[in-house]
C-alpha cells in the first residue's frame, strides 16, 4: 500500500522558475519560504513536500487535503467583505512545527503519524465553481502553510479570479521577496500569523523572526490587504515587553493594519500553558492602542472582551461593524467605505452593500462527495 509520502510525491508538477535557483552538484535553492532550503539531489526541503529529483524541483499539485466553507471572520479578516463566505482549502505540510498548531492534522501530516489526512483529487476550475455554488465571495488557501504550495494556490486563484472571486492567503508569513512577488498579482487579502516578537521563540517553532517582518513590510508596500494575528500564549509570547515591541513594529509599518490578539487553548502537544484569560487579551489590546494601532481586536473569547470584537471609526468612535464571535450583528460602513458619522475612510476592502451573512459557523460544502475523489493509497 502506498504511503502518504508516496501519494504526495506522485501528485506534483515542476516548480515555478521564479521560486527555484540552481546550485552546484545538481542542488537547488527553493525560494518558496524563508528557509531558502538548499536541496540536494534526491532530497526534500524542510517542508517535506518540495523535492529535488534529477536537478528539477517538484512541488505539490492537483489535490486538496481539506475544504470548508468558513465565515470570513474566522480567517480572521475583519476589514475585508464582512459577512462573506470564504471557501477555504488546504494541502499538506508546513515549514514550521509549532507544538500548539490548531491545524496539525494537515500541517504536520508528513511529520507526525497521528496526523491522518486524506488528500482528495481536485481541479482549480472545480474548486472555483464549487465556491460560487456555495455562495462564496473569497477563495482562501489555508489550513496548511500556503507558501510552500504557492504554485498550486496561484493556479486555483487564476480560476477563482476568472469566476469573479477574490483570493486570500492565511499564512505564517515566513516568505521571501521572490515568493511575495510571485503571489502579488493573484492574492487580494493576506493574513499573517505573527507568533512572537522574539527570534528565540521563532527558532523553537522552526523559523526566524526577520523573514516574517520582511514579509509584512513587503505585503503592505505592495498594497495587498493585510491583517495580523497573534495567538497569545501565557508564558510564551505575552510579556508586556514583547507585546510592546510587536505593536511598535506594526504601527511603524502602518497604524491601519488590523491586529487580532486571540486566545490560546490547549491543543496538539502544547498542554502546559494556561488558557488565555480575557484580561490577557484586554492587556495586549491596550498595548496595541498605546502604540497607535487603530484597529485592535480580541478573538476566541466571544462576549468576554468588551467592545474588542467590533470595528469603530478611529476618528470619531462611531460603531461601524458590531460582531459576536463570527456573527455580524450590525453593519454601518458606507457604500464608499467610509464612516457614516464623520466620512473618515475605513481602511480595508468593502462591498457596496452588506448582503447578510450566509453562515456564522463553518460548514462542509454541500455535494462534496461528487466533487472529490480520494487519491489512491
Ligand atoms: S518551501 Fe521552504 S521549507 Fe519547503 S523546500 Fe522551499 S524553502 Fe524549504
């Protein structure tokens, strides 16, 4: 019986030339994430899904390992088409190995035998058409780390754009200038998970801080709509000092970048820290505001974080979007994306109208079984 690795290695295509360089002795350099792996002949990179065979880089292609219809607030994007449906797909693998990963079943499938995930054959046009059928506005590459499967994401996004959809990445942000340039024509929205502001913490997770900061700067300067999430883990990344440095950095890129601080709960292998309390989120949010961030949100503890689930005008304080968890309860942004009380522009991507919300809880696409076949194992 074929192993998961065999199946993954059979569902590939040559990598994009923009994301690969030649080294000596038939080695290759991959530019798809901040590791910039030198890959010897016959071996794979750190992510285990991109590999060198005969001096050619092969990359994942033609499958998904999870498809779900999510409210866009779950990604989370709060300043991009509130209430819309985000048709979300993932592949397998990750370039980091966070011990608290909430998507470990797909992200760690090639490292951890407990992570059982069935890859399903998929075509870009079918994904885009199914997204339309479900009522989605945005098609999102998420669940695993999408940077390591950028070629497939772009192929799916081309079909999505042709079908009239917006596109998004939900990513750890461990990018390179090459991969961000490769994505820029095809990605409308980008969420970066800024996990810490301490390089030592990033090294525990298998990465480095600097490539993530470079990616945030690059995305903002290229005009891709950007929101940042920090999962607040007691004792790991929640010291005042670290949060101050993080907030100061974000504000230096732009005070208009929304920052979501979200509550940790015990998951995967990280069982020691206590769950994040509402007071921890409020403290982090206060630090964000003190450093000038205009849109700070607290997530994962609905109803316990005062007004930090809502969007308010930074100029006059008027309520713009009222939320409870992923549910949009009120929507007051004007057709031109401004505050109705003082006409201040609200940064983000806004629809002409709020059309109501298809769902405030995730659901599996209807008629899923007729769309996907399990890859042979
Ligand atoms: S995507 Fe990242 S981890 Fe994977 S081979 Fe390329 S540089 Fe290495």
